[in-house]
C-alpha cells in the first residue's frame, strides 16, 4: 500500500515538474516578449523570466578562428598554420544538399518558426516526461548556433568549454534570448551559413569547408548527397559518429539523415535508397599544417614569423591581443623569404654539416638597405619530436624569438670596433707596434668607471708581432691591435656603435657586457644580428632592423600594420665604405680567402673563439649580407678533432670551416643576379 502511494506521489510530482517546465519555457518566450502571465505556475518561471529580462541585449559573434597562410616573397606557400582548421566560405560555396540535410536532421521547421520552436519545445517536453529522461531535445538551429558561438569563444580552455556546454536553465535562458537577437539581425540563410562555418565536425575540422576536405578531399560546394548527409549527421556527435573510428555508426546516422530528407520531400525515396546503398567513400586527408611541413629548411623561418606576430607591438599592444590575432587567423602573411636564396642556403648548411653531427651550423641572409630576411636555416631539421636530430630551437635568433642563447662572435666583432674608431676621428692609417701578447689597455666604461689593466690579450699566432695599421690588422685578425684600438676609440663609443647596429642585449636576454673583451667578440650574439650589422656596411652606413614580414592581409581583406625596418644612418658613408674596403682585403689576402666569391665583389670577416668552440664567417656583397656560425650547441666543446660533415676537422678556423658554407650559400643565392661593385676607397 505504501509502495502504491509512493508511486502515485511520484507520478504527481512528474506531472507537476512537467507543468513547471512548460511554464518556464513558455514564460521565457512570452515574458521575454511581454506576457509573464504564466508566472503564477511557479516561482521558477517567474525567476527564469526575470533572468531573461536582465540579460544584456548585445550578442556579439567573435571572428571565427581560421587557417593562416605564410607565403614567400614570390607567393609560394611556406606553410599553413592554424589554431583551428577552419576556412570560412560564403553561402554560394556550400552545397545546397548539405544545408538541406542539416535542416532536415536538426530542425526541420527551421524556416517556419522564429528563434524558438514552441511546438517543438512542447513536443520534446511531452516525450521526455513520458520517457522519464531527456529522450528529445528542442533546440533550434539558431539556439545551437548561439551555443557554438559560446563554445568557440571558450577556445581550448576545458573549463570554459564545459561551462558553455552546461545544460542548465540559466544557460538555456541565455541561449534563448540571444537566439531571439540573432533572428532579429540575421536572415535564416545567414544563420545557416554561419552555423555551417562555426560548427565542429570532428577530426580537428571546424566548418563545412574543412570537414569536406578532411573526410572527402573535396570543397564544400562539391559535396554529393551521401557526403552531405554524412557531414550533417556528424554535428550531433562528432566523436560518436566519427566515420574514421566508428564507420558503422556513421553510416547508420548518414542513412537516418537521408531518410529524413526523403520524408520531408527534399529528395525522392529512390534517391535516398540509392544513396543509402552507397559506401561511405571516405578519402581522408590528414591535417596539413604547421611549420614542420615547410620545405627547404623553411621551418625555422616560419616559426620566426609566428614569434614575430606574437611579440611585435605592430600586431597588438599586449601579448593577449597578439595571441588573439594569431589564434583568430585568416591571415595571408607575405614574407621576405627569397626561395632561391633559401634553397641555396639550405643546400649549403646541410651539405657541409650533417644533422647528426655534434656540431651544428646556422646561417641567415639579409638584404642591405631594406633589412629583408632573404634566407634562414641550419643543419639540424625543424621538428617537435626529437627524431632524426630534430629541434625547434632556431640557432639564428635569440631566446625571446624561439632561439637559443647565441654564440660568442670572436673576431667578427672587430669591424664594429673599427667603425666606432673611424667615427671618432681615428684614421685607418693608425698603427700600433705590438707583441704576440700584451696587458689589456686600461679603459673607461660608459659610467666613468675604469677597468684596470688585468690579464693578457694575445694573438692566435705567435708570428703576429710588429707594426700593423687598421687594414693589415683586420686582414690578419690581430687581437692585440684591436685591444689598443678599442682603448683609444673608447669602450663606451664601441658600445654605442653596437647599440646603433641593433645589438642592445645578448641573445639570452642578458645585458650586453661592455667590457674590454668586447673587441674579441665575448658577447653571445646571433647570426641574424650579425648579418644585420654587416648589411649596414654594405648599405653605406644605413642600418635596417631585420624584418621577416612584408605585408599581412586580414580575414576581412584589409591590410594590417606590420613591423618596420626603421632604416637609419648609423655611421657616415665614408666610415662604412672604409670598413668595406678593409673587409674586402680579408677575403682577398687575409684569413677569409677560402670564403671569397670569385665572380663578384665580396667582403667579410672570420671569427674563431677560445679553443675553437665556435667559428664564424660574416660577409656580404652589395646585394646580400650573410652570417654563418658552426658550434657544438649543447655544451660547446672544441671543434678541433670533431667529425663534421663526414670529415674529421684537424684545427677549426672561421675561414676554413664556416667560410666555405657562406661561400656556397651566397654563390647559389646570387646566381643570375647582376654583380654590383663596392665603392672604391683608397686605404693607406
């Protein structure tokens, strides 16, 4: 008897709950428009109506995240990158079949009702009350679209996504009100188009265009009837009906969609049966995106472009704004990369140093007078899993831009000291008589403090003694001469010249060490920075900050602001051309003879650090400036005796190890380019 009574009470409670549920939804619909008459059915309805009225009216659809394309200077695709694989397409680029299929399976009265289908709500409530569960939903396509907007806005934050998908009365109220707003501002066709562009179809495909490509390798406008039906069926459960994982469930769902289309008279029964008899016919295309897919070693440059968007104020004042630009995507990023120069650089670095060698080489090429980065690469391949010696560390740039901690530059820093000396009135004929080893000259730093003479500075060869002028000291890389020159030029003036040439800190972010050993290249710098420095000499004293991005077109077709090279004269033309004349001598009869180009004017400087842990060659022609370094990257050890590029190196020098890499890369990069000439300067 007690059990019977309890069952009757439960039945009453079910009817009461159902009545309140109807009242809540009806109250929301009516009260939201102005008729809260059903509030008496329960406080829940009144509260829901109040909540409805208190919601803000503005419903803003965020721009959809799309794929961005990174292009080289000739318009070739370097890589496609995205936060979400989506390509937004207009209505006329979608097959009418997929629109019909979606409406028939999700909301067959879509074109008849407003934002809310009250008949559908009542039918769903009745079925759910009868079944005692939630057998049937009642969301219109417009409401689903609103929910998808919230989910898309949540991004990859699991908590925000879960909140956007919560099945609560509060969330339902919010969807209802915003659905009304959407229907006031958009046509049914626009809502349907937006829905198909925003929704997730599984397998990392967002939007109908990406889904069509992912599952069938076709564009959305070319979907056949069976294909359209399968994709329309996916939106209810992209995981449950994933045809690559659950083909049987996917086909059952597809066939259900086809039967619905026939039931509503949008296709014939014969068409439905024919389509049902058709196999799934998948032609799955793996996601093709990311810098890892870039060819010719362009992955590191591609990643540098990404880092530029994420860090340069041109793309947003804050890190969050720049991140939003990148995640939103839809960008056409036209870069400065010259495919011919890139192919030549990549061929050279990989030919001279093997990916599995303990040492690695990295090289950047910059255009004088513009700052355009024409090529960038290294001997180790770009990758994220460490296989085949892959790395994501770009040895061409500093830590803040996805690189490492840089490398001591050795004697490639000496031209900066020479430029500072010339700018401060010291003649290229300045001569010093020096021994193989001398005490460091006493110097003053920029704050007026003095560095006492401490320790010895010595040359690489004991034969380098006697009298040298600036030209001969540069050609023979005489350390003791440049220690004296740095002292006379003023350490602070050397630091100032370094800053004006774009170097304001070390590659790892540490302060630049303004110390006497600067002249020996004791600071850790990068190939890209050094290529930019030498490009200023080639450009007759005009320094341009290296830039990777020429222009960016946004998803709306408008041009975005991009970082500028901010070119400016940092030394006199005479100073720059005099340094060039000295460096021309280095490759003609100095330490860089093995690097010189035989077919055109070239200039450059070798660099070898203590114990030959790093070797450099930085050089230029009137058209291009490039910097090459070879170093053990993990825990730098002497390169002497290491096997590099299949050959055991006896004694490593910048001219003999880094120089040929530079020479071969530049020869190919400049092939078929008319040879320019340097301004003649008569040196003492």
